[in-house]
C-alpha cells in the first residue's frame, strides 16, 4: 500500500529532538522555530515530560471513559487554575478540529439554533463542521458545504451586528489570533463589542485557541489580552506537546447534559499525563513570561528590517510578511542556515517556536536572517 499524499514534503527526516534542536537521520542539526505547527510548547523531549509519560506507560496506557480516571480530574483542576477559567467544565478529545466540532455542537444544543458566524480567512480544522467554518472552499466537499455558516470580515463589528440581530446564530467562532491566514489579530475593542453582541442576542462566543493558546502569546489564551471571557474555548496543539489531545472548556451557563458529547480515546491516561506534564513545565519554568519576553525581543530585532513589509502577532505567534523581492527566504533559512519556520502562502514566514526558546537561539535566528537578507 502507498501513503495518500496530502502534503508537500521537504526531503528531511528528523529523528531526534531536544528543546529547540532537531537532528535528521544523517545527524545534521536544525533549529526548530516552527514546533511542528505550534505543537511543541515545552520543547522536544523535555526531561519532565519524558519521565512522566514513561512512568505512566509502565502503569496504564489506556482505558475507556466508562471508568474513573483521576488524571482527567487533575488535568481539569490544573488547567482551570493556570488558565483562569477554573469554574468551567472540561471535555477532552483528540485534536483541534474535534474540539471545534464539539464546541459548535454544545453551542447548538444550548441555543437550539443551527447557524454559525465565522470570519474571513478563518481556519478551524478539517472535520465536517470545522471545515465548513474554515474560509477555504478548496478544502470543503459538497457534503461539508451543507452546514449553515456565514463569513464576515475580521474586526467588522457592524457586519457582526447585522448578522446577529435576527437571533438565529448558535455561535460566533473566532481564532484568538488567526494563524493559517498569516497571523491576523482581532482588535481588543472588536472582541469587547463582539462579547456584548453575543450577550445581547443569546449567541455563544467560541474562542478557538487551538493555535494561539497555551501561553504562546504571553497570556494563557490570546483573547485574555482584551479582558473578555468566552463561553466556550477550544484548545489542542500545545496542550500535549505532540501527544494528541484537545479540550473544550465550557462555561457554567452551558447546560452540558450527561451523554451529550462522547469519545473513545479522548482523555486517555497517556494524553492526560502529557497535558499535565506540559502545564507543570509551563508553570515551573515561567514559560508564558518567556513567550512575552522573547516575543518583544523579536519585535525589536525586526523593527525596520529591510526584508519585512509587516511584522504581525504577539509573543511567539509571529507573522513576518516579506517584501516581494525576499520571497524564497524560508527555503534559504532551512537549507542554508538550518532553521525550520512555518509559512502562510509564499509571502509570510510564521515563527511558532517552543515557549522555552532562549534569547541566544532567538539571536542566532536573527543573525542568520540578517546575513541572508543582506546578501540579496
Ligand atoms: C486555529 C486552529 N483551529 C483548529 C485547527 C485544527 O487542529 P487539528 O489539526 O488538530 O485538527 C488548527 C490547525 O492548524 C488551527 O490552527
């Protein structure tokens, strides 16, 4: 059997990692400023993470959700405390798309409404409801297009007001910071008004923090910079540092009835252990503060950079929009300087490093960037 080809692959195979370093099968070292798409939050193979997962694997890897699992309860308490949402309920699943799928379902159960409002350029995943909320017709099948979804421009509160006025929307879903689109932030004032409009019209506000959450922006969730609270928050990526896990945080006002949501693998012993280890390291190593600090360093280092048309983002969720003549820089950073970065189209380089990144590593990247761009 052959694999279904779904991605354009680089001819590099990482086989070993430690913190922000990766080694390929020929022993060549790379620096990872991409984290496998914002997944690596506490660094590759963090010793505490490896130790906790290895210990749990020797005890019990999995049992179904038909029995008690105190690791789930520990995770709910710890996540509530670290995120500031300690009065919310946690539903555990396996991925970002699945978290969003369950969030929409909970909102629809709550309101008995079917429509969802999403934003232009949004990405919420590839399962049926999540991809219908993703503003990219190329990845939606005819079946997915059957959902009742409207897209309005990001930061356009008048367009939101007009749509919500009829009280027919179950939810508005918005990314804490749009990631796949190329790093676009909802304005603080927009989020505050969005919160008010949702309250006025009985619409659930879902914050998709799958990419922007878990401390990446210098707050636990990106929307917390604006001071608002969401009705439902979804998380995944950084939550397990590579172990698949997703979560839906539901406000106490949401009547999440017994049996409403369910999963076989969600919240299994290994996934909860990975997520607990991640939260330990985030707390013990003050990684949210580090994300804010290194984010400021990058912002300063790239101020007035000759290759950059626009610097976007917060903390360690960064979009560097290149001037036309520098397109192609990402490949040079990888093949000549051995830095993994992300992209959004050809013109935007995305930096989504582990929250453990040191000033020294950030500095090495800036030096390589300046070297390549000055040679142009
Ligand atoms: C904001 C956001 N939501 C949801 C998803 C989907 O997550 P997953 O690939 O784990 O299903 C992604 C993935 O990139 C994302 O960036």
